[in-house]
C-alpha cells in the first residue's frame, strides 16, 4: 500500500491562468473593425485562427505573462489540493518570461514552495502520479501514471483518455486515484456495475451484447448519444438525440456520467443503472475510462472496472474498416497507446481475440463464480 502523498503536476497556461482568451482579447482590441476572433478558431497549439502570429507573439512577452488573469477558482483549487498532495507547477515559457512566470506563481500561490516550480518544455521526463494539462501533446507524451486532459475547445478531438472539465472534476478524480490504493476489491455479490473499458475496436460493445442478450442478471442501460446511427445499426443500440436535447438533459441531472468521444456526446442514465443494481443484478456499461471512474465514485465497491485487451493489430484493422470519415479514424488510432495504459487503472484485464461470445462467457464466470 502506498503511503506517500501523491505527486501532482499542474500546467499553468489555460490551466491556472487565462492564456488564449486573454491573448484574443488583446488581438481583437487591435482590430476593432473586424469580427472578433473566436476561441473556437483555435484548434490546437500553433498557427490556428486569424491573426495567429499576433497571438503567438504575446506568449513571448514578459508583460503578457505578468498580467495574465487567474482563472476563477484556481487559487482555491491549488490551496485545497496542496493540503492533500505534493503539488508542482510544470510550465513552459520562453527564457525571457521565466522570471515573470515564477514571480506570479509565488505571489498567487504562496502555499507552493519555489523548488516546486519547474519551468521547461520536457514534461515527458517528470516522474508524477498525476498531470493536469490542456495540451494534448503533453498528455500523449507524459510519463505520469495518470495524465489528465483539461478540456478546452482546442483539445476536444482527443478521445479515450482521462479528461476533466473543471477543478471539481479533477479533485473528484484525485480522490478516486488516492482511495484506489486503500480500498478493497469490488464486491458484486449483491449486484453492481460492470464497466467495460477499452480502445475502439476492442469489441467491448460486442461483449456487452453477448453478456446481456439472453440474460436476466446482466442488463445494459440504454445510453444516450448525439452521434448519428451507423448504417445497419439497431435503433435500440443507443438513444439517439440531438446535441441541444442532450445538453438540456445533462443540465437537468438525467445522466450519472457523460463524456465526449470523437466530438459526440454520450451519457449514461442514473435511474436505469440504479434500478438494475437495486434488483441485485449487473448493469453492463461499455464506457470510456472517465465514465468508468465516475461510476466507481458513485457505486464505490460495487463497480468492477474491466479492461478489454485485444491485440493492437486487430484493433487497428477494426478501426480502418469502419464506415467513418478519415479524421475520426485518425483520432481513434492516435489515442490507442494512451487507451492501452488504462489497463493499469482497471480491476481486471479481459483478454479478447476475435470471439466476443467467448470473452463474455469468461467474464460471466469471473463475476458469478466469485460472487455466487
């Protein structure tokens, strides 16, 4: 059992300080006769959006770094996190801005010692338990045990990874990771939730179907999604709704968890899961790692997180053969290495070749054989 305080790395720009939006406010102020550049025009780090050269030039200006607004809630977030973990600021700024960055951090976050300010671009070499960063490239290359993406308009294409939308989301994830070192193994003797986690093409949906098709114990809640129905896909595979309705139902608290995958929203209804579990049965959820952790937080020791591990070659063939656009295929392929790392977070690993029925039968024996 690990007894040391977790080491948490926090990015700074657009994680603690407003960066892109602040830069755009300055750029737009210089061009009052034009339509303002929208934050949604920034699709990644680099030459995105109109007047990108002016925006990027600001990031090398010490005065810009010195005057960046603190994001709402950032100081409270760091203060609370530092009480429970060792916090490090991991930030990349040009040499001319290093002093300005360090001075701001020391002034705004006095609870973090100066030796915990790490300035440099090689975030991939830091030995951390968790890293919170809005840069998709930093998350992809991170050696942290749990690299976590801070969702922003320019990283919505990044899928299949740990991601949060707010400081409170990260604090919840942090507590789950910390508690995972001391909690007992899941107990599904009186029913519970089985979360099937795995990359695209791992056959987790097919395994869920095999588990539930003729079973009164294993049941699949109907997930809502904004993605269009695939050719030949059953209308009962998902509850297909538009984005406006989805977001309204999310605001109304209909879903236990929601996630974005390949730009489409997915949500698991709270009431359906609760009904299945309260009857002593198993709710089977093909789900991404973020959703699985949210479910674990709600059902604690009654959630079994299963990583569906299929050979990478078979997964790649599955993705390539899909009737989806090239951009979607590229996003799924690029996220594979990170998704395979999610096996470390799950309770068990389920080997899956090309036979979903066989894998489902193996999992059924694991669950029922150890609990009934």
